[in-house]
C-alpha cells in the first residue's frame, strides 16, 4: 500500500506540473488493478513453550508459510524464533493463547507445553 500511495503522489505532482501522460495514467490503473486482485495469503505459526509467558523459550514449532520449512527451523537447525515475543516483533499476531485449564492438573500433562497459535497475512 505504501508503494501505491507513493505512485499516486508522484502522479499528482505530474498533474500539478502539467506533465502527466496517458501512459502514466494507464500504468497507474494497472497498478491499482493488481493491488485489488492480489489476494493476501494467511500463514500460521504454532509455537510450544514451557510457560505461557511471551518471553519463554520456544521448545517446539510448526510453520505453515510458503517457502518455509514446516518444522520452523533455519539452515542451521535452529528454531526461526527463540520466543513468542520474537515472532510478535516479526509481524505475527496471536490468534489463540494456550489452554490454561490444562495446566491446572499438575499430575497429568497434556501435549507439549503451552501452545500459541499465531498468524500473519502476506
């Protein structure tokens, strides 16, 4: 959207200077059309942590995003994010917090730590 705004401002400057061409208007129409028809894609990130605190260390991860390893690791085999906070700083949004009722029974554990589900749109 920032690029589209900049292009419109540039066209406005050309209008004011009297130098706007038909080709620039046609190019702008194509740019707007591309922006309208391009559909954003949702990416999902599942992070397991030992506590429900956003700064706690990641102990498990799955990512569903085009071009990323589903295990959420980089080429060195390290998790893409060390904490939920790092993922938030990278533009992810929490859509589901861990089920805290599962933590109330200390004698039985369910699942792998506390699972956060995050999303982002691209």
